[in-house]
């Protein structure tokens, strides 16, 4: 896969949007559309179900040289050989972790991403040594309806203060994208605006072509 610093479009395979479709089909469509990273997010699935989905997706992402991110479960990421695991603030800090090195075994090359929703959280996350952080939700999003938008001010703060790769996330669509980029973001996460599209690959490609 390409270096993390060169990744621009972070897409998702979210079970909430499957509607009977197979995860590997989504994976192929996202890879065809130019996604640089793909996260498997399955909030209502069991660990065994998530493991099976990851095992079905990995051959697709590896052929395309796209990194697979497992949400919440580093043990499954390690077992399946996924390149990344992403954790929320509560999944990492409230679980007692202080540094991402605690999640890596001696022979593991697993990379870790952390969610952040405010400058204070970002500073704490950066001290924990992640490979990237997420900045958001920039706008209100149905994916996390209870989360208060952090607005473009947090994006501007990240431009000035975060020196590792970071991705703006939350409510980003083709109508809001220009404002997010104008605020200084160069990497974005997109969920519903791609997964709800009639043509997932084409929607993914439309985002990718607007990122430098």
C-alpha cells in the first residue's frame, strides 16, 4: 500500500449500509473508485462475524494495495493481518491504554489511528503515539447522531498543530468538501456520501479526483 502520508481518501465498509450486499463487493467498489484506506466498521456484529468479514475483504484490498482498517478490535486486526486498527477515545483511554505501543506485539506491524473531537483530545492522542488521528465530526452526521459537530475551526486548528497524518471526518459530502479543503484539510473520511450512492465506485472516484 502507499505510504500513509500519501493517503487522501479514507472510505468505509459499514454494516449499517449493507442492505444485503457482501462486504467484499463493497471493498472492490471502493478500491475501484480510488480509496486509499478502507475501514471495516461493524458496530452490531460479533467478533467472529467481523473476523469473517475481514478475511473476505483482505484479498480484495491487498490486490489493490489499499490498507484495511479494523474498527475497535486490535486483536482481530492482528489475527487477520489487517494493516490498521482505529479506536475511539473511550475504546483507547477509557480502556486504560496510555500508548499505542501497548497494542502492538513484538512482531506486529499494526498501525493505530485514534478519534479526536477537540484540541485537548488531539493533544492527548498525539502523546499516545498513533500513526494518524481523525478530526471531527466536522458537520452533523447520521453516522453518529449524538456527536456535536466540531466545525471547521477544529480543522483549522489541526492544520496549525498536528504534525502527523490526520483525516477530517463527519458529514463530508461533495457539497461540503470545498469548505473542508479550503480550511486546510488534505485528507478526508467519507461514509454515507459514498455508501448511499447508487454507484459506489463512481461516488468514491468523484471524491478522489477532488483531492490532490
